[in-house]
């Protein structure tokens, strides 16, 4: 039997939002394709895109916005070949219960937002404008790391807190926050996260990319037929510090809003919607061709 192909994958941060990656890993789907996948969480000054460019990683998980930002600054194309999330994975929490929440409630308020990536903030700007709220009338703070932001909100700072999982479930369970809105529902379908690689790796190691994508799609099909308890239990090794019930609730909320993609194809309409969000928010300065930053040939071969 041939030795498994070692493969290093970088993720921007550890999150239940990325459950399909951990279902493929702990469900044995990568192993079944002859891949020995090591998942490394970016940090220490090393980003996912930086890890791909300098060769530390062969594949990375993250938003298309990372490739758009790089292309906008004249950098190399990092190509997205397999979609993971088809919705925004963040939630807007309020300090007090707001059963009749409206987006105009944010006028004059302070929102502690996510500092580690710009897409949640850019989506928030789009949602506000869509509901007739000028983003300039809302104080959106993106100066604190996640642990600092969490501590600040629990300490009484800010009116709203935009965060992901498991922090949403933890704060709700503690009675420290109330769910105002799901940003996944408010933003609508968008290719929020996907796997990317260099043009060279996609060309020279196509068989590896094919096997990797096939593993992901097997995981996607498994998730589509599983319940919250099954998914939460399978991904548990990746989240040893999260209480089982909190992990299950996080998975359940993501499943209810159809967060995880059913197949790995990054579609043009979603790409264009995301690009419009980033253009309108001023994150990028010009449009970039779908064909330069997305390659669906492997994904389409897998689902065929």
C-alpha cells in the first residue's frame, strides 16, 4: 500500500463554522482518499495567504475576500476551488432582549465587531444600507481581538456584539446576551469560506486537489444527512474546550440556517454578490474576474 500523501492546510482561526473540514478529517474521508492532512491555525504573524505564497501550506481555508484583497494590491492569484460555507456565520447579539429588533435600532449604538477578518463587517455595512440605515450613524468597533472583545462586552461596553460560534451560544446560555439577528439570514446566500491554493499547485498537483475536494464533498453529503448531535460529536476532537451542549447548539443553529454548502462549487452569482459587498464597503477598489480567482473544474468533476 502506498504511503498517504502528507498535506498541510492552514485555517485562519479555529471555528465550528468550519465543521465540514473537521468532518472530513475526523470522519476519515481524507484518509480514505490517501491523504494525511495536518490542519494548522494561522497566527504568529503568518496568515493563510502568506502561508500559501511562502510554501508553508499547500491549501488554505478562508474567504474569497483574502484573494480579492491580494489581487487588488497587485499580488499573485490564489484560486478558490471548493466552497465550504454558503452563508455568513456571524450573529448580532444585544445586551437586552429585543423581540421586535429592527436595524434602525443600531442608529447611535455601539457595535463591537469581529476584528480578525473584514467580511463580517463588510456584510454588516451592506445589511445596514439595505435597511435604510447609514453606516455612519452606527459606531462599529473593530479594534479588539476576540478575547478582548468578549471581555469588553461582558464588562458592560457596547450595545451590540457581532460574533460567531461557540460564543453566541455561550453568551445566550449565560444570559449575558440575546440574539438580535442572524447575519447569515440577513446577508443571504454568499460564498463566505472556501479552500484556496496557488495556481501552480492547482496545475501540478491536480490529483491531490481532486482527492481533497472529493473528501470534502463526501463530508458535505454526510452533513446533509446528519443531525446536530451526530455532527457535534464527530467534530468534538477539534474543539476539546467547548462544552458538549454548547457545541451541539452551535451546530444546530448553523444547520437550521443552511450554513454549510451542499457541494464544493463556488458559483459565479455568489462571487459577484460578495465582490459587490466588498466594493461598496471600500475594501477593494476595482472588480476582479471570477475566472482569475475561482476554478470550478475540479469541483464539477467531483459532483459529476
